[in-house]
C-alpha cells in the first residue's frame, strides 16, 4: 500500500515519521520525498498488511500530517491521449504499460515521479490537484 | 491482372474486398499470392505520428486598406510571409514567441482544424498598392479563403530507433532518452506503415488519393530526403485543411526539443497482381531498423543494435546483457482506426482509388549537406600545454600556481597524469576560511571534460548546460592534453560566421 503524506510548516520540525515507525514498529519504504522548511510531500510504501497500514496512517494523521492513499492521483484525459506510449518508456515502476494498442495506467504502482506527465507530447497526463 | 478502374467499379457496386495491412500476411500465406491477388482488391495501411515537415498554406483575403504582409504571427507563432500579399505558411515546428516549446505551429493547425479562433498579427513596410503597415485580427478556418495542409516530408517508411548510453538525460526529437540506456524510443508502425507495403512504388505515385488528417488528400511527389534504396522512403502530401479533423492532426510538444504535428495518414494499396499481394504481406519481423546511440551528437551515430519492428513493438529489446524497455512515438490505436476508416469510406462508396500520374523515384539517395566551412574540433582550438597541479599539492602551492599564471582555476591530476578534479580560486578561499587543507577534499571531482575530436558545437552546448566557462580536454586515458574556454569557442564562431 502506498500513501501520499503532506507536511505543513508546523510539523516539519518534528520527527513525526520516525516516531510513527518506532511506536508502531511498522516498516515503511520512502519512495519519493520533496521536503523543505515550509512543507513537503512524501510517498510511503507500507510493508505489511492492511492492519499495519491503518496503524501507521492513524499515527501520522494524529500528528497533523495529511495522509491519502496513493490511488488515482495521475489523471489521464482519455479524449486527449493518443495512446502512443511514450510514457511507458520513462515510467520507473511499470505503472504504465501498453495493452492491445492502449495505454494502461496502474495508479497503485505509481510513485508520482511525474516522468510521464513531463514527456506526454499532447499533455494528456496530470497530477491531481493538491498532491 | 486487375486494373484500378476495375477495382473502382467493384467499389461502386459495393463488391470490393478491402482488408487491413495486418490481415494480409495470413491471407497470402494461406492462399498464396495468386489467389490472394484475385480475392483482395484493396489493402489499407495507416500511420499516426509526429511529422515535423508539415505545415499549412493559408490565404487570409485582403484587408481594407490592403496590406502586403511581411511578417505574420498566428497565436504568436511566426508564419512565413515571403509569398504574395496575404498568403502565409505556418510550419509545425515554429515555436510561440510567448509560450516557447509549449505551443507551436502544430498547435496552430490543430486549433484551426478544431474550429477554434486564432489571433493574427502582421506588419509590413507599406507600398503604394498595399499601404497598411499593421494588422491585428482574429480568424477561424471558415474565415480564410484556402487552407491547404502541405507537407513536404511525411510518412517515413521506417525510422531509426533511439537510445542514450551517456550519463545524462537527453531531450530529442525522438523523445526523452534516459541515461545509461534505460529506454528505447521508436517511431513508425511497421507492417501497417504505408510505404512498407509498396516499397517499389508500384502503386503509390503523384496523384495517389490517400487518407490525410481525416479527409481525402493526395500524394504530390516523393518527400524530401526520400531514400527508397535504404528503406527510408518518404512522400510529400497535400489536402484541404477545411475538410480535416483535429482527431487526426494534433499539435505536440516534445519536452526540451520543440513542437511538431501528429499527422494521420492512410494509403490504399490496390492489389493489382500477385507481386503487390506479396508486398502487402510484409510482417514486422521482416522490417529491420537500427537502434542508434543519441549520446553522440553527430550526423552518423553509432549503431547499438539492428532489430526488427517485431522486437520493438514487443516492449522489450535486449542489448548485451541489458533488457531495455521500448516505447512508441506513433499511435497504433489511431493507425488502426485510419485503416478501418478507409475501409468504411470505400464500403460507403465515398472513396475511390486514383491512377498515379507519375511514378516516384526508386533510386534517389539522401545526401549529406555540402558544407563550405566545416565546424572546428576543440582539439584545434585548445590551449596547450595545460597548467595542472598534482592532487598531493599543498593549497598554498596551488594558490601560487593560480596567481603566477593569472588563472582562476586549474585541473588537478594524479601521479599518472590523469585528471582527477578541478579547483578554483574560490574553492581555495572557502577551504582556507573553513580550515580545510587537503586538495582532494577541496577540489571538484566530478569534472566536465571533453575530447579533442569533438566539435566546438557539442562542447559549447556542454558548457552552457553546466553553466561553466571552460573544460579540460583529455585523451582516452583521461590525461589532460589541453583546455578550452567559452571565449575560445565564441572567437571561433565569429570566424565561421565571417
């Protein structure tokens, strides 16, 4: 399970994630992190079952972080996409594949690296607002 | 054995047998070319991809007072106006003066075809017959007298595929190429691509009616760079933009490269005889191309592997011990739609075949440019011998070298003379302030270097990209043999431009 975590200025000073890991003993893998003193976005993969995921998510939320399941965050405009497949080659996690001449996007595998958004020649891909 | 007139008669009677190019291999292998040629009348082919040599002629009509347009912009994209007073040519790769690579001529064409209005700005020097000097207006496709899509080179029979063995990402007309050969981009639709189905130009010629951008268009002649002998044939095409659809003409932006136009083209191949039936039975495993290394920015790029379209389309190609993902720049979904659309048109008796009035050349080759003055290699311009310092030197010794030679940076070498770093006066100042003493910790180890055989154009781009003023020139053993600065290069450019 992957989650998008958003930090605000108040909680960038606290080691919220470290606390969460230590107190829940749930292992996580940080896939991407963009942090500065003001705010930040992290993508976490929770290694464990859904119970573990709930534990750590609720801990993070209790400490003021915004946590959303990473699902459906890359948006594809079907009318705009021409199914060329240029995005397939730059996707580091195989979240995008070609299947029977059509581009298929599996948001569960996505780590929001934006590589596909950047290369799309017709600008059919975008990241959902607020992420 | 069959004539185009006979096939048209069958289309008229609703009896023509029309199949897609991908269906033909099985028919020919089952029935043999003779029977296949008897049974099948037309094979449809299709492609949909970025075709940079595309553009449109527009006639705006005369303003009052009239203007002889000297310079014109459509949605801030310059259109060529060196024609009669109000004729313009907007080319697919021209960039917007305001939006840069996000919007270009290809997008202007798409906007017009989609029925959206386009802002026109124009200026002139004014003449007795055309006194107006400035013009600003807004037009739609309905407002112009003629709008002709006119593409001097479309529909390449095949393309070289692209990969990148360097350590940095490259942004090319073949898309974004990840470092260390992490992706391969290819273009063209292989066995369904029009010219692969008639490689000897037995049926495709001047006057051949085709599917172009969603309407009926025509082959004008061979395209520019037409090189049928090497399997890189092209055609020049034209059609009425007013009849076309934005579904099959799409503006595109290739990241950090520029803009282009996705063009949908379909060519009907009349199956006149067994030989043509056999040609249209071509399959992806038979169509080969080279994967080129785009990290070498030269006219001739090294071949990484010769592959078939079958391998490219499979999604993975192995090169050495690496398996590399492939990605297409052409849309197979829309290419198939184009083949189906042509079949529908013929079945609805809306599309008839034409007899070409001139055959396309089968023996032309694509020659390189005649260059009066060739670009210079950095080896010819570099300063030598180079002042260097040994990595074991003390910082005050390095300072002395900088001061005595009046330079602000110096390459650092090891005992074998190999380049290991570069150190600047600022690095030393900083180290002194921070009380650091070892040169190896003070210098920059990740040096941007060049080779003596590289053209100044490549090296100048490298300097620009890394925002640096000079680069050491090394040999194959990484030994420093010279150094070149931006001002050396600029001086050489001024010489070339004289």
